[in-house]
C-alpha cells in the first residue's frame, strides 16, 4: 500500500506540471510578442490548449470550473498569436451544463483540413520561411521579401493565414501579419500580431491586422499597406512606426494592450528621408534629378506637408530656379500622397 500511495503522489505532482508547460513552438518562446489582454487563468488556458489543438484532438476536456468566457478569450488569443495554428477554424463549440452555463466542460474545435494535410502544409511553410531567412535575416529584408512574395487577395478562408502569404502568394492583412510574425520569430526577432481597425484615404474604416516587433525598441509594421501593388513598389510608409505615427490611421482593438512604440527603426528615419524643412525636400529632388531614385519622403511638419502636397509642380519649379542646371529636374513625373502619414512618393515617369 505504501508503494502505491507514493506512486499516486508522484502522479499528482507530475501531471499539473506537464499541463502548465509552455507551448512547443517552432521558434523560441521568448519571441512570442502577444498584445492580447488575458487574465492569468486565460493565459494558462492558452498554454494548455496549444498542444491538443496542434495534435488535432476532436474534443478537449477543460479543467474543472473553467469559465466559458475564459475559453473564448484563450481561443481568440491562440488564433491571433500562433501562425502555425492555421488549421484551426474560428468556429468551434463549447459544451456546458444547463444549470451552470457560465462553466465550460469541453471544447470541440473545427479544423480546416486533416491532421496529415496540416502537417504537410506546415512543413512546407517552415521550409519556405527558412529559405527566406537564409537569404537575408535582416528585419527589413524579411519584410520586403514577404511583400515581394505576396499580393493582397484570395477567396478562401485560408487567405487569412501565414501559408496563404508564404506559399500561395495571395493573402489578406491577417495573412501578411501572421506570415511576418512567423518569419521574424524564426529569425529570432520578437514579433506579434495586432488586431484592430484602420481608416483608408477615403475615410472608410475596416477591420485590419498589423505587427508589433522588438527591433531597436517596440515598433509597429504594416506589411499589407506597405505592399503597394498598384504603384509597383514597396512604400515602407508603415515600417518602424511609433505609437503616435501609427495612430493616425490605425486603432488597436480594446482587447489589445500594445506597449508604447518608438520610431528608431522607422524606414524614413534610417534612410535619411525625414523632411524637417524645405531644404530636405530640395535634397530629395536633387537625388531624383541626378540619379532617378524615387523621392519617398515623410514630412514631419503638417503645414509643410500641406504646402508641398498641394502644389508638387510649384515645388519643382522653385527648386529648379534655385539649383544648378545640372541638378535641375525636368521631364514627366508622377506622385502619390499619404495624407495620414504625411508621406509623398515622387517618381520619374517614362
């Protein structure tokens, strides 16, 4: 009897520890940058549900006295924070006792594919991500590689997932965000997905997803809106933004706790394309005139932006009148404005 009692105690000690183990992710756990607002209980549920969902379990028994709302919060966070969980559908069912509807008994997930299909697709996704990282693991290079690999679109439920962006080349904003999160984490860069809304240049507000990453500090990235297919380029208007800069047209959801972000990694800052005064604008025009390199500018002063954006032709005329003939800009050109971010993209036309 003593040996049996000792064995029973050992089992009771070992089982809870296994249940509370962190998820066995394909990247270091410390690279998971989650902004979902969760209680301690909900975070524990995230950890305990990860394994069964990855193993394609048909029905998952929940810990006793698990609140129904806690399961919903945990599932929402899992699908937001783990790009490898693309096989799990957003629709699922939770059973409960009729007399105690606030407590959940079991979780019955829905899966988009079989376990074998998911395993194969996951392997292909990891291989593709590894190839991109091997080519250049710099954060900006990974972002640009994603933009080159994907286009915005798709007409299936999978378009919201990382493999849609990395393998199919067609994805929504969530697919872009999930893919960038995977690339960054596999390269050792802490990254996460932010869910909220964004306002277009036409004033329309819609659901949107973007990324937060830890580079030179916490910073914000929207690869979807940087991938300007219509312009035939990557604008970098939304790379390395501070909280204030991103808030001009992006709003995180109420259940998102995004840390304060800085612009130390802002693409325009690192490229010397912050326009502080008219002299900076003239320097950009000089570069466009002499090398043909596009002038991709972020104007920090609102009045200066309105002055420049309202009369591009006049700006060029004044520049030409004040510079040597060898540095003057003549010929056809085109420009694109981003009023929210106070950015101007000026290119030479053929």
